[in-house]
C-alpha cells in the first residue's frame, strides 16, 4: 500500500504542480505580458479567465478518462493523464508574448490551459481509485488521503521554485524569462512520475469487474441517467474546497501584491507556510475519518470555512506577514477537514462499475462551481480602497451551499454504513458489499 500510495501521491503532486504554476504566473506576470493593452485590473482578470478555462476542461477530462477507467482499467488513466498535462505545461513555457505574435499569444495560452485541465480532470479519479480500491476497509480513508496531499505538494513545488526565482532574479529578468522556468521543469517532473507509475498494478475491484463482465458500456450516460442527483450533490459539496483553496493560493497573492503593496516574495512565503501545514494535517484528518466517518468531517470542514471567511479577509487586509499567514492557515485547515476524507468518500458513493466516472465528474464539477470563477469574482469584488468584504460574503455563501449538499449525502464508511438501517433509498448510494 505504501508503494501504491506513493505512486498516487507523486502523480497528483506533479499534475497539480502543473496546474498551480499557471495560477501563480497568472497572478504575477501573465496579465501585462499577454494582455498589455488592458488596464492592470483588466489584465489580471483576463489572466484569471485563462486560468478558469482549465477548470471548465476538467469535467470533460473526467468524462473522457472516466470512460477509459471504467471500461479499460484505472492504470491507463494514470499514465495518459500525466503525460497530457506535462506536455501542455512545458509548452506554456515556450509561448511567445503578445508583443511577439499578437493575439495568437493569449489564444495559445487558452488552448494549452484547456489541455492542462483535460489531463488533470482524469488524474484525480485514477489516482484516488488506485489507493481506495487497494486499501483495507478500516484504513481506506488514510491511504486515499495520499493523493489528497498532491495539491499541497504540487503547490509547494511550484511556488517554491517561483519564490526562488522571484527572490534571486531582478524584476526585469523574472518578467523576461524567469517565470518560464517552472513550466520547463514540468517536463522533468512528468518523466519522473511516469517512471514511478510504470509498474503500478490494476486494482482488484476492476479486475473483478472485468472477469465477471459487469463493466459499464457507457459509464457517463449511466451516471447522468440514474445518479444525476448524486452527481449534482457531490459537485456542490466539493465547491467549497476549490473556492477556499484558490482564494488563498491565487486571489490573495494577486490582491496583496497589487492592492496592499506586499512584496511578491513575502506573500508567496506566507501562503506556502499555510499550505505546508495543511498538507501535514491531511493524513491526520483522514485517520479521524476512518474512525468517525466521512460525512461528519465534511460537515465540520464546510461549517468552519463559512465561519472563517470574514476573519480571513480581515487578517489579509492588515498586510502583516504573520497575521496574513494565520488567516490563510485558518482557511486551509477548515478546507482540509473536508478535503482529506473525500478521496475515500466520493468513490464510496458510486458503484464500482461507474466509480471512475462518477467520482471524478462530481469532484471536477465542484472545480467549475468553486474554482473557475473564484479568482475572477474575488478580483472584481476587491477592486477598491476599502476592505474586500464582498469576497468574504461570496466565499461564505459557497461554504453554506456545500454544507447543505453534504447534509443531503449519506455516510459511506463501510462499518458505519452496515451498522445503520440504510433503507432501500440510501442503499444504492453506499458502496456495495
């Protein structure tokens, strides 16, 4: 299990590295380089719009790769999605700026960002099912939390390199070529990830489906027709995780550097400390999920996010590095209380024959609802001299929506599910024996 979990973690870390390095570049340099005729605010909004395209592509990627995972196995998904995202990320590092090729520059960014999202949409389902379907029942939450640490590791890798370059290069050099280096490094990381995953075995659950001939012919069609309500609830439930994470890691970076005058290096350091502690907390929270169930922690995490959004904005507004770090950390700890257990929770909500599609589409639908628009909406709401309370209201509303969705979902922890009287209506939602 440790070898499998490490392979899953490595892949998700690399995929999210690719995704996050674009988000950081969008917050720092892409606006003036690719949208020079826009005002500073409009340029940032346009850069975040290309960032959002990746989220729109992720559900499509989860449909395509989910079909492969449910029809042909989880293993092919792990390799193909990593290769696609890695190649698209490296290509971003070679795109000429607007001054060189004009309107073709932002169009190429859009295309490559779309391909990034397509690959990442397939990555999560394959990586989580690799651990969830191999793990023993009583430790499924713990082992499934390894891929959930991928975003934290990927963010630290991406921004650690950005921080190093930002701190050692002059502004002119960083703007001219320094921002491209993390994109080029994605090629090396992708090769390392493919090497780690080369010998990964197919999951026992899929082997049983293949042997008995019970694989779904059209997984996405089956999910939409028979489990549309469950799909919408899982998408709505996941929205808070995306909204809070990208508000902290992307929007706050742009807001602090442009509105508060905080140095780029200082703000990156504040966010990285918060993300590091979030990553360390992930397996600890997952162990609690194995003991107390998935749903209680999801409810607690969503509620904590709803309560903390106004303090987060207030602490960010101080421009004090310590207080900003506290604000970011409180937000991410609330988010990870939910996020750490969904690696086990979402797969358990869907039957094995449609699990790769259902869990991945629900997960990435939450990305569209919570992640694609958050940097854009937050940037627009924060335009002004006063505290950006509109951002706090927006994030609080999303957290409450997710709280309501989790309240309507059943508990899926195998032992707890067996102990309760499921009834005919909820039995289908829980994992089959």
